[in-house]
C-alpha cells in the first residue's frame, strides 16, 4: 500500500531516523528544521501506517499549522498520487493521517487523542509547562515519539529548560544553524550577512539560534532581572497560617489568568499561578477549591460586573454566590497599572516551579512596535503573554488602591484625657 520514499536530509538531522522518545532540534533561521521534519514524517507515513499529531501552543486556524508545508513536501517528493490532501487533513491509503491541534485552545481534545505515533511540536519555544504536562502523557503509545523544533527566545522559557537544559532520558537534542543546511538559500544568505554587519547580537539570535538575554521592548525586563539577581525567584512555600488572595484577568476565547498571593511581612509572595481558556467560570471555582489554600479575597477586573447573556448573571455575582469575598479592581490606565506593578515589584517573591508559566508571560510581555515608525509604542502588545501580565497588573492596582484607601481613612479620635489635680472634681481619690 504505497512505496518507500527515498529522501536526502542534512547530516545534522540523522537523529530523526533513530528510535528515541524525544527528538529536539533547536537553533536559528535557515537551519532546515521544519523542512527536514516534514520530509522525514512524509516518508515514514508513506511507508507505514502512522498517526501523526502536529501541534503548537496556539493555533486558531489551520493556516497557522504546518499543514501547507507537509502538502508542499508531498508534492516535492512526488507522492501526491498516494496522499489525499484536503483543506484541513492529509491521509494515506495505508492508514496514515496527519492531525493538527493548538494546545492552548484544544486541551480537552488533545487529552482525548489515542494512538498517536509521532507528535511534532513546531515553534515549541512558546509551549508552556502546563501544556507539556498535558501533552506528554497523552502521547503514550508504545514506541511513540515527541519531536520538538524551535528557535529559542529566552533561556528561562519552559521548552528550553525542559529539553535543552534538563533533557529527559532517551532523547536526542541537537543545536542546528544555517551552517548545517547544505541547501541554505542565497537570498536568505544575503539577508543574514546584512544583519551580521548591522546588528551582530541580533545575528547571533536569529541565525545562530542563541537565546536572548531579554526580548526587545520587554516591559518588566529590569524588574525580573533584579528579582532573579536578588534571589526572589525561588521556592516560596505556602504559609498555612496566612490567607491567600487571588488576582484574575478574565477571558473565554482568550486566557483566564490567576495569580495566588500571600501578603506577609511587607512582601508579596506569589505562590501559584493558573492559566487556561474556553472554560466556564464555575470550573475555575472548582479548581480553586481543590487547592489546599485558605482564601481571603478574590480580586476581579472591572468587567466582571457585566452580566452574561447566557446566565443572566455577572462573574462577580457568581463568585459571591459561591461564598467568595469579592472586590473589584479600580479601573486604571494600562500605563498607570504598569507603573504600579513596577513600584510593587521589589516586594515580589515568585515560586519558580508553581509560577513558571506566569513568569514566562511576564518575561514575554513587551511593547508593540509602531508599523509606521518601527519604534516601540506606549501600548503593550496583546498576545499570549498579556493575560498573566494583566492579572499581575490587577494585583498592583488593587494594592495601590488598598494602600491609598488606608491612607485616606480619617485618623482615629484621640483618647479622652482627664486632668488630674485639684480641678479634677469627680475623680475621687485621684484628685486628692
């Protein structure tokens, strides 16, 4: 049912032909990672029945997947008469099929998948810890493999830490660059040489595939660097004597992000973080109650007052009905909220493990680039990193408002004083 496909791949990618549980190739632009992954998978799918899941952290439509690349490789390899290529699917008469999923949008779908032989995680630098924790147990068929390809961003990102810094057993991990691609195109070479002359640091990242120290336009770069240098990103245990307040940024199709904080001795101790999407609010309430914390206050954004058409109730009303003590964060401009967060940052302690995805969001939170001027604007880029950053900003605004409210309270009345001595009158023996 089909014939074996003979392919030629760069020598650096020979590990793809060997049996390993994890195959991780990371590096710079022009190294041929995606092209080679697609080529080998097409060849294998033509020669034996395989169920191949192609995923990435976020995939709103099939256009954001590797579907088009796989179709191109099928045609280039002369196998178009064997594969059935549709708009959203690719299959082979021998039973092979290519499936696609965005981990962020389809967690439930990914959990339910069975019989995956190969899972290809493309642009894996953006995949969060929580997504890896769902994905790897799902790909559990005997002999199944997880293939990972990405251009790194920050050394602290979940994928880089999980597969490059601390690679699991039975894994092949290889750094590749344009030097490993014998078919590196001349057009791309000209652009690369221009970047090498104009910005050597950018060249090392883009084509050399080395991590950045910070992202361009990163909003909290200095604050996070100081927190790291001062040892405030570490193990931060839950103190059962103190209550936990939670700070939320709400979304359904976008993310809902929740920071868990304890306010102890003038410190803001961030002990946990939750982020997910396409879930009703009651499911988050159940998740919150499943944790071992004693809660104080749920801080909600101002849009939590809006009533939902489906339920006729607001998020605020649902939370109060469930027994939560609820307060609404003051509506403040984004710029003022960022300034409030920067002011609060020196008091923040982050649990490195439990808050890993929240920290990744903060590190990737950056200003938008103006399309006309090419300069950074005053507005943050709205992307996957926004939600965790917005939830932390809500915490800062809430704390600023709380401190101001305490400052604005009228001072307590002074205690009544009694004059002692001959004029004290009815004070009895005290006036003697």
